């Protein structure tokens, strides 16, 4: 699968959704927290222009949907295109 998603774009999505990066919780992981919902994510700290790890995407997708931040279909589009889908004007 060709992806246009980078760690930098994933970090920006989380910031746009209201998440804030926290402290490093392991040598190469960082906690991201959403203050209003209490949702917490743990991501590898990777090079910004590289694609995220598949395991991280699976966990992020599930948690964002579970906490109502972003539905799975929109996240899948974001993961493949590197941007969110444009809402239809129907």
C-alpha cells in the first residue's frame, strides 16, 4: 500500500484533535493525552518524515473511534492519503 502519511502528519492530526504530547514514557515512546476525553495514546518517537509504524496506527485508529474523536473510515482515509476526507455537501 502506498501511503502519504508521515509521523509529522500523524502528530499534526493529534494536535488538531486536541491531543497534547506528554512526557517520554519509555526510551522511544511518548504519551499523547486528550484533556477533555481522557483518551491516552502511546506512540513511538520516530523520524518525522518516515511513515508511522503499523502497530501504532491500529491502536490509534481504535482509540480515536472509541473516544469519538475520529471514525474508523475517516482515519483509514487519512492513513492512506495523508489528509482527512473532505465532507460532502449533500
